[in-house]
């Protein structure tokens, strides 16, 4: 009887561990199991570099999620990343001069789009473009710039 109790305890512990791993995997992936199928509209933005941004990424205003990235494609007209964002229809107050920036959240480096609201009286509608954008900060480019500048200083000191 004691062995049976031990087996049941180990089984319950294993089941709890598997459920915890599944929960963490869903949280880290950004998957939302209870997305509302409410009304949305689409807004577009063009970025020089959309590195790390994925479809399904969050779109936020002041830290509050207002939508998701639906598609990422290369625009053949200007060779920039064209991002389509589905915005909840209850967020119908985004001015035309808003700024969209690709930001990084958390230690894992999850990318999302943050919209900074402007002051234009004209509002964004379905199919409109956000003109002002800030591309993703690529860590490798930043490190390369720092190392290049440090290498240039060392070369000058050695002369």
C-alpha cells in the first residue's frame, strides 16, 4: 500500500511538472488561447529593419495591448519591411502622425510594436499607413559599431 501511495505521488508530481512546462511554453511564445474574435481594422507601417519581429507580436500604446502584428512582408516598391497590424476597433483614436517603433520586451528579447500617439486631429482608418517609424535595434550592429570605434581609438594611440 505504501508503494502505491508513492507511485501516485510521483505521478501527480510529474503531471504538475508537465502542465507547468506547457504553461511556460505558451507564455513565452506569446500565444494567446483566449483571443477575442472582435472587430478589428488594419493599419500598415514600413520599417527599414524588422529583425526579430514575428506575426502575432503585440501592438501596444502606452504599454496597453491594442492589437497584433498580422503579416510581415517585403514591399517590392521600396525594399522595406511592410508590417500589417490588426488593431481592435474600440481603439479608434490613433492620430495620423502617430509613431510606430519596434521595441524589445523581457530578457528573452521578444519584439513588439509600440505606437506613440501624436496630436493630429485626423485619425487612422482601416488601410492607412503610419508614416513615422523607428526600426528594430539590432544588437549585433550595435556591438560592431562599438568595437569598430574602440579599434579606431587603439590604432590612433599606437601611431
